[in-house]
């Protein structure tokens, strides 16, 4: 996959517009979905997408093969999207707030989620803050590997994992109580 | 395998390497706790995936808008190093030269004029002026000899300085420009020789007007020697280095002075007299020397290529 991207990118670096359009066809939609998740505004997300591809055209020649083309694009898109949030950047996330330790026992949040119905999870997801949802979007929406997410967000891989757990915990707590078969009573639930 | 909770998110997302994914799958078959964790991740993944898939592909107009905003990238020449994608971009500097050949020639001449060492002009002008003044001062009939001594020397030294290899402060810039080495060399030759030729012509016409001699005789006195001395200086300066061109030109010039003073033997004197005359063969030799230099300069393996680029 990345080999194809890379050869396309080299052609873009040589001014090949067809290759540019192909890269757009391959990554436009996932990038738009990601930008939309960050901005929650269709117009600004489309602007961010446009500027991402303009930046791609301008700096295709300077792409260093340290990351995949896809990771590189998501990184550009992220900067373009965050630059469009007027005044404030997403609040820094509390670190390790809800990272569950591996025990072999599913935590209450996991149990709640596993038994919740899809619509309830979707509703809870929609209520999540963009900064919290971002890591989920990258992992399950765009399908980036954890190492790639770490590059896009410029954080260690370990932090990617804890953010995923954290986002999942917040999501579980946002589930409507009646949608779950077990009561979610928070972290005090006996473990 | 210990409980792979750390890997379950990636496992569900399908981004684990195949061997790891296999291990996780085997573990999940035996561990209800981890299986439930995985199910929780699947719920999350399903909701996120649906949400992402619900975003429609960007509208067609969006790509058109992007394409219309693409800046016209200047054609830059890239040299690939290796095959691993590491690219070294070699910048090429170019101005707009225009399409028609005469326009391009004028532009190249204009640009080269700025690159030639400016000190050439006042020095050459001063020597020419003093020489012309001296030629006006000597008794009529001797003016031609004075011009024959001064004009060729000015031309030879001027060319060595302007066209000589290695003495150019703008070498790097010239080497990175798409204008070929021959065009650059010819432009400098034209500029310097043209200016000195024009100045010498004006001086000769002025002297003829003052009655120092017949115009044709005055021209003939310096034209042949100037051509030969310039050609020798030009060829050696370009092909070797300016010091050699200047040295040989000065030697020829000194021989001529010694011959005038009667300090050399008869044979040498006759040879110098023959060379120092405006004649068909001498002009032809000079023209061939210049043409040959211009012809071979792009193929020189060493210094001149470094100095001008191909």
C-alpha cells in the first residue's frame, strides 16, 4: 500500500497531476472524515482537506521516507485542522486517567461496552469531545497502526495505548444506563 | 501468552502483524475475559468505523478547487541518488530569457555584463585613453605604431580577466544556470572584445580626424595584432588559466617591443613583424583559435567545467 503511495508521491514531486489526483482518490475521504471529527464543521473540514493537498503538492519533493505517506498526510491534515480551531487548541487530555491495568478480567467499562447495543455506542461516541475521539478515529476510522498514530500525534506509542483506553472508558461512561445489562457504577466496581 | 489487553485494540482494528494477530486470536479462544475486552473494542471500532464511513467522499468540486489552486511549479531538475527514494534536489536558477533567439541573446548579454568584473571597464578605458592620447601626441605617421602596441594588449588582458577560468566570483551561480557554457563564454567574449573594439575604433577615427594618419592605415595597425593576441590570451585563459593567457600575451607583446627597439635577431624580428600585422592568415588563425576554444570548452573534464557548468 505504501509502495504505491510512495511511487505516486514521487510522480507528484515531478509535477504529475494525475498521480496527485490518484493520491486524492486514495486518501481524500479518510482525511476528510478525520478533519470532520476534529472540527465538527463540514466547511472547515473541506478547507483543511484542500490545504492538506495543496501542502502535499508543494512539499512532495521534501517528503522524507521516515514515515508512510499516509501518516505524513494525516499529520499535515491534523495541523491544517487544528489551525482552523479559532482561539483554542483542544484541551490537553488528562494523562493516564483511566488506563486499566491488564488483569485478565474485563473492567466494568469493557463489560458495559461489550453488552451495549450499537446505536447507544454511536450516540455516546457523538457526545465525545473531539480531542478524545481523535485517537479512536485514527485507530478505527482511518485504520492507522499504533506506531503511525504515535507519529501523527507526536506522542509515544505507550501514550497512544493509554489514550485509547481512556477514550474507551469515557465512551463507556457516556452510555445511557438503560442500554446496558449491567450497571456501570464507576471505577469502584469490584475488580 | 499473558493477557494481551494492550494488543486488543490493534487486533480489532486489524493493524497487528499477522503473527501477533494469530497469537491473540488463539488466546481469545481460551480466555473469556480477554474475549469480552475484545468485544468491547469491537463495539467501539464498529461505532467509529460507521461514523467515518458515513462521511461521504469529498464532493467532485473540491478536487477541482484544489487543482485550480495548485501553483505552477517551476520546473526544477532533480537528481535521484540511489533508488531508496532519497532525493537530492539540485536547484537550477533561471531567469525568463524570452523565446526569440535575438531576445535571448540580448538577455544573456545583459546578464553576463553584470557578472563580469566591473574593474575591467575603467582600467581598459584608462589605458585606451592614455594610449590614444599618446598616439595623438607623437608625430604623424607614428600613431599607428602606438595603437598597435596599446590596443592588442588591452584586449588580451581584458579577455583573460573576463573569460578566464577560475577567476569568476559568480562561478557557482553560472554553473547552476541552464545557460550553456558556450553561450556564457561567447557572451563575455562579445561584450569585452566588442567594447574594446568599439573604443579602439572611436580612437582611430578620432586620430584620423585629427590628421594623425589615414583611417584605414590606423585600423590596420592594431586590428590584426589585437585579433591574434586576444585569441591567444582567450584560448589559454579559458583552457588553462588567466595567468597563462596573460603571460603568453605579454611575452608576444614584449617581443614586439624588443623587435621595435632592435634588440632581437633578424629572424625573430621578421617573425614578430609578420605576426604583428593585419593579414588574412593571422585573422584566420585568430578566428580558428577562438572557435576551437569555444567548441571544446564543454568537453573539458576539469576546471572550465567547474567554472561554468555544462
